[in-house]
């Protein structure tokens, strides 16, 4: 991001009906349905509900063939109105590959760039952010998160200062697999967070008990990771038919089923599926168009999957 | 929710298998030298001349350095950060091999006539010429052929076989890093769901166990 009024922010700030007009591909899409966005409580800005994770998928090293292929995946993501891309220095070469893909697509101003600090110590944390900005080719990130609460007390002070200085827009913390939930909840309750990232999907619903209600209460945006349980949901259910009532819930394939279940939770702002395939990206992005299931339909979805 | 082994792996099987393709494209025709070294090492070890056997040890040391700084440092480490540390460990193992088997306790002559010598030849040929095709089978691409002296699993397995020629009293020194690598590699390949290539590090672990207890020739 070069200045506060970037192209992405300008466009997202006039979302709603204009959201369709800002991405020509949407106008050209066969369905021509409405882009689903949620509001980031800290700013009131809208955010497209389907983001992109990079765990495993963008760690391709220096492989030029795979870098080009992943660039196509990212291109499809943007063509469908995707905004938030999430990564971490833990994911090997993923951030360097993202940087190359963003440069090839010339999309630095369109991405809602989210990454994590994954190191110990104040100075190492600051240097890691600088290195990640260089890898992504950005002047600053939209969102910096503390990966799995690693050395979180030290990094929290750093992030709050960076936000105050305008060096990052939002700050947050992450967990996955339900690790350190008590600590996570305590930090949510006590620190001025803009975002949290946690595992939430149609089978892993422990966040509904305390964390999601707390996020709503505290005005914290929620990013749901592992929306497909690392791909296991497809392995288990893809061979099964969708329920007959899927269309009524706005669902036309399993990817939409899993993703719309997640983002229809009132506390969830965005889900971040990861994929290596343009075809799968197209399916995933279908989940941010059309209608979302209501509360009764969500329970029906969860019950259907449990009973399969 | 508990972590599964696969949750700890940050890359896909496709990316791993393409490492071999990219590496082979990048270093060609060094593979021919590696193949020559794979033949020369057992031949030199069968010689009466101590100098010839020390030359074999030197070639083995070079193989570890080539693996550590070539395939591992430049290709594998960028997608799997622990491999960067293993790259340095491989360089350390090269020095260890040179110090222990090259100077302190040189290998005995590899007798190709006895049962033990014949078994060792069979295992060496298996390592050099047969096991590499397991990676090719996994990749469904002949360009993914790994080579002894260039890629780690085969180099480690070959080295464990050669270790049986050094006195048992010091053999364990040369087995530590190979055992750790084989365990790491086997777990990685298990997490990636690659049943064919995993056979090589598992064979390495089995060979290391045998080598640890095998009496001196």
C-alpha cells in the first residue's frame, strides 16, 4: 500500500452495489450475483468474505513452473473479487512466491495483505515484518497477526505501536487446531485487537462456544482458517450428494457448502481456503456470491454432514 | 483437535517431487559424475591398497558435501526450513567421515568373495540402480530420478552400507546423522503420503540398525 487511499480501499469503501462494478470480471460472470462482504468492526470497511490462505499451497520454492501456476490461482482469486490473502513466514517460500505473483499481476494495490509474525524477540519481530514487506513488495501490511501466540506479549507492544504509527492498519492474533484457547480468550478480552484468526468449519465448531461470541462482543473481526479441515472434508464428503435443499441455502457445490456454512456465522468475517488449482479457486470463490444460509439452514447443514 | 503429522508439512507432494526434476535439469551432466562415483566407491573399497580405500572415503565425503550444499541447500531448504540445518549437518558428516574413516580408523577391505561381501554388493547395486526408480514411480516422470552422491536419501543409505567396513567400535559415530536424517525423511514422506520413496529412508534405518550390531568383518 502506497498511500492511505489506495485503489483497493477506495473501492471497498464504496462497496455494496458499486462492489460489482469495481471488478469487470464480476459483471462478466455468468451468475452476475451480488458479492457478499462483511464489515470489519474496527473500521467499518467491508471485506469480501472469501479470502485466500497460502499454507502448503504457495510454498513452491524457486520452481518457475509452479510459481506461474500459482500466479494463475491468485489471478482467478482477484477476478472473483477476492481481497484478503493470508500467509506466514512459517510457510517456507510462500511469501516470496506471493510477492512474485503479485508483481506479475500488478495487484499490489488490490490485495488486503495479511501475514504473521513468527519469531521471538522484539527486534527480530520488527525485522521479520520488514523482510516480509520486501518479499510481498509492499510498503505496509493491512493486517499483522501474532502466529500461534508465539512470544505474544513482546509482539503485541510492537504491533500496537506500529498501528499507532500507521505502519499497519489492523493487528491480530492467530491459533489453529484449538491450541492455547484459554490464553487466546484472555488476549481477546484484554487487548485492543482488530482481528483474530482461528479454526472454524462445519465439523470443528468449538469456537462457537466462547470465542465467536466474545469476538462479536469486543468488535473483533474473525478469520476462519482450515475451512476444509486441511482438505479432509472433501475426502470424506465429496463422493456424497449435496442435500436436496442445498439450492435454498445458496449452495451449488461442496466448496460452497463448507464455506457458506462458515461465513454465514454472524461473528465470522472471512474464510481463507487454500488451493493449488484454478478450478478449485473458482469453486471456492462461488461462496462469496448469492445468498447465505440462515441460522436454521446452518444447523440443517451441520446435521446433514454429521449424519453422512 | 490434535495436530496430524501432515499438518506439520508446509508443501505438497507435487512440489517435493518436482525438486528432483528441477535439480536434474539444473546440474546436468553432473549426474554422470555421481553415477561414476557410485561405481568407483565399491571398486576402490575392494582394493588392497589403503590409498585406494581412502580415496573411496574421500569420494563419500564429497558426496555428503554435494548433497548438503547442492540439492538440500539450494532446492529442498527453501520449501522445508529444517533441511537448511540438515545441509550443515551433512557438511559436518562429510568432515566426520574424512576424520574417522579417512584418517583414524580406515575401512577394511571390502572382500567381494565372502557371503557378507556379496550381500553388500547386492545391496549397493540395489541402492544405486533400483531404489532411485521409486521416486520416478511416485512422480510418474523419469526426469525425477534421484542419484547417489547428489540427493540425500540414497547417499545416506549408501554411506550406511559403507560404514559396515569401519571397525564397530567407531561405527556409531558415523551412524548418528544418517539415522536422524532417515527418521526425518521417512516422517516427511509419510506425511506427504508418498509410499514408494519412503522405502529408501526406511531401508536406511534398517541398515543402520544392522550396521550398529554387525561384528567386524
